[in-house]
């Protein structure tokens, strides 16, 4: 048990969870730089640099772009409560725990929320959304681009088309996808897009980048009632992140330092290179898992989120015990399932700085060793060999190199 008066000395883990991910030493150094006041002239100028980097990562020219001082769930709240008023109607596409969370947040605004659902592991059909919206005045369509709870990725374009037909805004949750999966806010005409810093960006948890189109900003400024949340009211928060830099709340200054450095690392690598690295590492992981006889939860390869791979725990295997041994014997942390899949699923995250070839091979080797000890019959080194075959003609990509 941790003694409260001992020096802080947490274990060094290989984070292969759906978040948080491991961080570059450069990001740790940024966290340790001197703190200044949140209205210090140096810091208020520095804020503009953070916003510029976020616009480049979101691929947008949106003026209203900044990191919300909150987790990804705070990003959901900020994106939803600012655009819904009592009496409005909205559609939320639900195919997992976090898309369901968007619907739950939306219901608290007093608006009428229409869930359009798909079984976990599948994508929502845009045609079902179209049918649900017919004859209704829909304020927005909400969509999880990457559903962290299941490892499903959805194509944005069909939902943008339906939202246009309905005269609705499009809200996209990119918490698990930004930087790891192709996303272009302006080209894909996304009205409100939010993310989380602790996943493929590989910054500390605690901030939720958000970007809002001019059209959505106009909707916000023409509300009939006040936003129900004081803290997440973008019209007042933006007075701090806007030209005025007027005090709103004290932001987590060291986290903003770290976010700035993490975004620099992303852009040094390049977005397309980052997407490809995440894709290749997941393909190698999947090849290794399948060679070991482990079944993937998401059956359609087109629907697999590159940053989170969900698999079914093999029959006869104690999933919690395997997770515990990965942690205790190899310092590797993965996640279990959520909700109905809590005891039947593992979720393996390959996000940002964690998404590296060496980590994939180390994990497969450790998992194989444990499964053999648990009595599962496996071909010797089958997982590593299958992953290595994927890597055979791919140059390794360095991530977050020292400068």
C-alpha cells in the first residue's frame, strides 16, 4: 500500500490502453518548465501558438478553436450543451458507451433526443438517421468518429450529407481518432469537433480540444436562452481564448505547455505519416492476435479504429488474471471491456507515442507467454512471426525524437 509520506515514485508502465497513452520525454520536460500566471503577457501570447497548432491538427481555419479545461467527457458536454435548448430536437448515433454518453448529456438540456442505434461493434446506418429526421426540425446530428468502447470507426461523409438534408449541424466526437485516423474538419464540413489530449496526441489527460465552425458559432450566438452550464459556456470561455484574453477560469497551465509540445511532435512527423504509422501498427497487432487464435470484436475491417483494437477473451481464459499478469510481470497495461462486455473483451490501445513497432512485438510476446501458462495451446512465437511479416517491408517510424 502507498505510504502517504513517501516520495512519489509511480511505476513505469507501457500504456497500451484506450487512453491515456505514453508520452514523449519532450512532453515530460514541457510539464516541468516554470509556471506563470494565466494572464501573464507571455502566457496570453503563448495561447495563440497553441490555438494555431490545434487548427493545423484539426485541419481547420475555425476561429473558435481551443482546448477546453476538462477531460474528453467535458468535451462532449461543451459540444452538446452550447447548441441545444429546451424544445430543440437532435439525433445522436449510438453504437457504444461514449456515443450513448453524448445522448445522455443531450437529454439533460431539455431537448428531445432521438437515438439511432447499431449493435456494439458495428456502425450506425446513415439511412436510419435520415429516416429518423424526416418531418422533424433537427438541430444537430451527433456522431462518435471513433467509439473508444468498441474500437469502431465511422465514415463521416454519409452523416454530413444527411445532416445537410435535415438542415442540421454535425457534431463529431474525435476523442479516440484525432491524429490517429484521417480527419479534416474543413474539408469534411464538420460543424463542431472535439477530442482529448491523452490519446493519439499523447499529452497528459485533462484537456479537450474543440473547434467550432462559423455557422455553428452563429447558431450559438443566436440562442434564445443562456447555456445551461456556466463553466462550459463557449461564449464566455472564448473571451479568454479570444482576442480579449479576459479572465474566465484558471486553466491547467502545465498541461497547456505539454499539449503545445505534443502538438509540435505530431506536426513534425506529419499528419499523414501519423495516420499511416497507426494503421501499420494495428495491422501488425491484428496479424499477431489472429495467429494466436484470438478473435476480433469488430468483424468488418473497414470499421476497425486504428487506435483501439477490441478482441474477445478466448474461451476458458480468465481475462482479469491475464490483464493482471501483463501489468505485474511485464509492466504492460491494457483495458477490459465496458458495460455488457466488461468480462468478455480486451481493448488494446496503440495511440500516439505508444503506437510503436517495438511495443507491438513486446506485447504479443508477453501475451503469448501468459496464455501458454494459462493452458492455451498456441504455435510457438506465432504472434510475433505474423506481426513481423507485416513489418517486413515497412521502415520503422521514429516518434517524438529527441532534439
